[in-house]
């Protein structure tokens, strides 16, 4: 009874993000996983758009699997960016790169949108935003970020460093 | 926050609360009772809401503070003691 009430309340209330990150400052941070996630969201969006419906059952099965992977990688992007935002980036980074916080917030919103829709424009914006965050990350490490063509079927760029 | 809904990002509260779980947080319990050891709380740190468990309490007036940590069997090197004013509510339900 109480559980049903709480579940009903939770559906009405707007959901915010609360963080439960690893408490150990391990020092191992990298934007690469978020980039891979963003490329995967693009690839899954491509596959959904290219899906053939010759066999309806197979098509439904494929849609379910591809959507599941798209969802998982969207979640992964949010988790990876959340770790960078909370555990790695410090106040001085946000001061030096005033758009950083806005970029992270934007990436999280785009990630949610790409999970809710089959929208290549949003997926591309998501990747571009993640790439910009990655560039800032490497700059904070006193490294020189460069964009190179990725070896992935997405045919888009990734950010690495010199 | 009388009552708020949060989606969890991170693994530090596993196995109690997992990544992607939703929780309801309310400030009402701590308006009536003091936080106690074992409570899972939401606290505000660097403008962000964190979910942790209270492991030790120092409820003395003036210096009321609580030692918090995640359940994920890891040392809390970054959070540690938090003041009462940083605590925004108690996790009252996990969905």
C-alpha cells in the first residue's frame, strides 16, 4: 500500500540526479568511454534507420536489441560525464572553462533525448558536445587535444591527445 | 525539499542502491528527529546532491556533524564528516 503510494508519487515528481560515486579519489579519469558511448549512440541510430522489415518478427527483435544497446550507452555517457564532473573537474577548471558546466548539462540532456527518440541530429550533437568536453579534459591535463577520424563505422571524429 | 525524486548515478551505494535506481528523499524526518547512524541521506556538496549512509554521528549542538560513506565497501576519503546543514533529507523509499 505504502509502496504503491511512493511509486505513484515518484511518477508525479520531477526526477533529479543524485550522485553515488566511488569515494576513492583514484586519479584514473578519461573521457574516452563517453566518446565511445556517443559513437555507439550514433551507430545504433544508424542501424535503427537502416532496419529492413522483411521479417516483422525479426525486425521487432532487432529493434529491441539495438534500442537496448543505445539505452545502455546513453546511460554510460551520463555516468562517465558525472564521474568527470564530480570527481575530476574542480572549481578552477570550471572557472578556466566557463562553458564546461553548460556542456556537461547539455550532453546529459542530449543523451536523454537520444534514448527517447531515433534522432540522428541529436546523436550528432551529443557526440560533438562530448568531444568538446574531452578537449577541455585533455587541456586541464596540459595535453594538446587533437581530433582524428575514428576507426569506427560512424565515420566521425574522436578526440585524442599529442 | 519536503519530497523529491532522484535517479542515482554511480555505484558507491551498491548493493543497497544501484546505478539507475530511483529514490524518494524527504526532509520531513529530520525536522522531527536527528539523523542517526544507519540512515541513508541526501547531502549537498559542491552544488550537487550525493547519496550516502551515516556511519557515525556527532549530534552535539553547534558542531552537529555526521560521518558518511557509500555502502560499496570502499573508504570514504573525500566525503567523511559533513555538517547537519549539508544534509538535505533522508532516503525514505527506493523504487
